[in-house]
């Protein structure tokens, strides 16, 4: 399960103290480790906070940019996060190759385009996962990607 924390400096109600990260980590601890989650955010400080509090929780930097792949993934690398979550239109062979060279896993978010064709194309590129509201459809598209 991907848990996206919305606390970026440009967000309305931004909290520089990253209290949302503290609350999520507490909630997960209270649930006794029953949840397998990845915590993602556009705000690098937010996932930094999660990583500081519970380094065993996988954290991912959500990204949406037209800059070169190396620039886009640099913050995740420099902050020690092992996953990057780009928007689907950013992902091509060069983006995946840059992530692989940096030992980053790639889970793509699709926004409004959850078509079988888009998901199958992402799978052919070798992404690790697709963030979707329809996992059954995504699995079907993945299985037909050839």
C-alpha cells in the first residue's frame, strides 16, 4: 500500500514541523507492524522525517518534472530514499536506466490515464510498480504486455 503524505512547501496548510509524518509513524506503530506500506510525498522533508523516525519503512519521492532524469532523481539519492514515484509521462527508457544505475526502484503514478495500453507500456519499460486505483485492471494489463 502506498501512503502519500501531502505536505509540500507549496501545499495549502503546509506544516514545516512535518507533524503528519509523526502521526503516520505513530499510527503504524500502534497497528503493531501489520501494515506493509511505502510512504511517499512530493515534500522531501516529509519522507526524510519518516525515514528518521522509522528507517525500516520504505520511502519514495514523488516527482513531476520535465528536467533530465538525473536531476529529477538526485534528491531521492542524496537523501537516502530507495524509491522514486514519477508521473507516467516522465518515464521512458532513459529515466528507468538512470534509476537502475542509482539502484532506485520505480513505481509510476498514472493520474487519469489508467488505460491498459499505458500500464502495459510502463511494464515493458521495466518499472517496478504502477500506482493505481484499479489493481485488477493493472494486473491484467501487465499480464498482456508482451
